[in-house]
């Protein structure tokens, strides 16, 4: 298969990234990546922890130039990083300035801002080369690796751009509120821009006022890569931004009325991506047009008796869809919900069974169970947990958990109880846990 | 020790934080100088977002993380209270 270039249709002086420190041109990016590549240690895997999107890209490109694989940890929990480094011996960490990770060799990404001598060769990469590994949460806290080839990343970026009507030379300015170590963030806020010659914002605005400021400052038409959570915050604050942009949301289903409000208020089209770390983005829809998901070009979703599988030329084997879906004869599909054991908190997916296993590994915890209550009024519905751990406080257990899981999964509240309502066979029926939660919320829930 | 000299406004804000984020903590025991994020109350960026909406609705002050002072503002109940009192519009 043919090698393809690291970046798409840019001129050398086009802006590839910008933030309050000013623009970074393509010329400068290539120089930064080449100079970092020269100074990287001779290893095969690098954990890229950069929080700045431009510096992340410089690190990613430098690793590719050195034929190293970039590891994308889902969270910065110390235990998670050490486990990943343990699974890929010899890994080192690429970090933002002054950031050191205990127990892992760290190299700081310090773009020097030299100007490349032109002409310079743009690196070309074979599509079957593994360039990144994304992780999903596995049982006993062991992150499960998902290998990503250059072909998979570029194919998804091209197919997403084609579906959204983005053409080479459109010069959209892409702003993202999602982390680039998350699969959707990597695909939509890093790969999509560099494959289409677009400019990316190097930061990650959080508050509605930040999003407003960055979009107001963006050159030309903007594209916002975000989540239902951030979108709800922007709508609720009624921020005013230049009309005519493009909003791309993923990580959790976007309620249709929220999409409608966002389209009207921001005079922008709202599209959604459906995907998961194992397969990447697989389908798209414009939320106000209906429930059906259109697979991206090159993706087929097939329904078997027991499960649904995603196929694409760039996936070495078909990948099971972690949600319950129904596929129509035309290949479009409807998502009904998660498989029983899976929960999604603020865009992060994990199995409740795996979380329960983690809980039981903590010293002094005799029994414990996680529970996801029905959606409440807040932006995010948090997990709760009931734990039997005589002599321990909920704060102690929460602190221990923090080393193993992303902060979004820390149960709130974590309730210490004398025992769990297990039945005669030792099983803990979901209804009993749900009843326990209901009683607790009734007793302590509201503004106690 | 409780309250450790929290002002009336700091206590109001502590109540808003506990209510908004549905914490188990008693608002009266939040130390005005203790960290709100990471260690301390253990809040994360989603909490920051939820809190920013509640602060905007209650006090008419829109937080910005590009504000060079943001780390200081969010460092403790006292710092957050001081920033709100300075910038509030209602």
C-alpha cells in the first residue's frame, strides 16, 4: 500500500495551529517536529501526555519520524501511567514544559521555534504502520490496548471530513474542548485538521466564556469539536459567537432538543459522531434530522444473531459494537443503549463489573458495588458506590481509587454500609442495589 | 475545628458548592484555605464547569480559564469567594 504524507494540503506559511502565543506555521511545525525527533531517546514507545494540542502534535509527529508508537493514556492517574509503562517496557513520557512523571523517564516537548530550511521533505508513512495505541478500561484496572495504524487514523479523518463537507483549502479554524489523548479528540481535533489543511487551536477551552473568546478570535469559519456537556453549558450561558460555524459532538448521545437549541442559538450545524476506542469514529448524523446513524465511507456495520460487528479495510478484524443497536437494510443504524454492564460518565466508558473488581482490591474493603443512578438535573450524573469497609472512611477509599481510575469514575457519594443486600447465592441483584440507592437518596439526597 | 473563621459570604459559597456538586461534605466544615481540587475536596474539571454555571447564574460572574489568575481563583474557597465578590454583577 502507498505511503501517505504526515500532513495534508497546506502551503508552507499556512497557519497550522494558533493560541494566545500566536500562530504556528507549517514551516515552523515541521522544524519543531524534526528537531524534537532528533533528540528523542532510542525507544519504541512514548506516552504522549502533552496538554497543549500543538505540542502534542509535535510530539506525535516526532515519534512517527523516529518510528516510535505513541501511547494515549485515558487518564493521568499515576497508577494507570505506571501500568501502561509496565505493559510497554522501555516507554518514556513526552510532557509539556516542566512536567515530570514519577517512575517514568520524561522528555519535555520544547518547540524551539526555529524556521525550517525549505524545501523540506514531508515525512511519508505506510498505512499499515501502527502509530498509536489507545486504551480502554479493562478488568482489574488493567488498561486494554487498541492499536491504531496510520491508515486507520487517516481513513477516519478523510471520511469524517468528506461527510461534513470539508474540502481541502476550506481553512476552517478547529477549536476543541476534548482531550487529544481520547480517540474522538485525536481523530477530530488533530487528524481531521492536519489531513485537510485546517488550523487548530492549541488550547482546550473549558468554560463557556473561554469557548466564546476562542471562537470569536478564530480566523474564518470555525468548527467546534466538543461534547454534550460543554454544549449544554454554552447553551445555558447563551454565549454569543460568530454565526455559521460547525459543531461536532461525540462521547455521549446529544439530546435532540439540545442540538436544536444549539443550531438556533449559534446559527451553526450540529453534527454528531458515533464511535468507540476499539474502532474509532464509525458513523455520523445531523442530530436534528433524526435518530439514524450513517456509517462513514468505508465502514460496514453488520448485525449477527448475538452482536453487531464493525468492518472496515483498516480494521484487522471485525470489532464488536459495545452498544445495543439495530441495523437497517440500508446499513444505517439506531442506538438503543449500552450493553448491560457498561456505563458512560462524561464521555468515558467503563464496565461496572471492572469497577467493582477494583474496589475489592483496596486494602480493608470487604465488599462493594458501584451504581449509576438515573439522570438528574446536573450536567453529569455521577456514579455512586456502597462499600463494606469497617474502620475505613469514604474519603480514604476515594483517595485509593483515584490512583486507578479517571476522576470521572470516582463515586459520589461513596457510602460505607455494614453489609450489602446479597441474596442466598451470594449474588447482588441490580434491583437490590437500586433499592439501596433509592433509600439512601431519600434519606440523605437533597441538600442534606 | 469547624468554620475556622469563614466569612458569611464564604459560607454561602460553600453551600452553593455542596448543593451544585451534590457533595456529602457539610458546607460548614469546608476550610476556607483548603484546596478545592485534586486533594482537598477532590473536584475535577467537570465540577469546575458545573460550578462556573452556578456562579454565573447566582452572582453574574462568568469564569474564564484563560484568566491568568484562574489557578489562584480556584485554589481555595477563600480565593474563589474573593474573586466573585470583586467581579459579581448580581
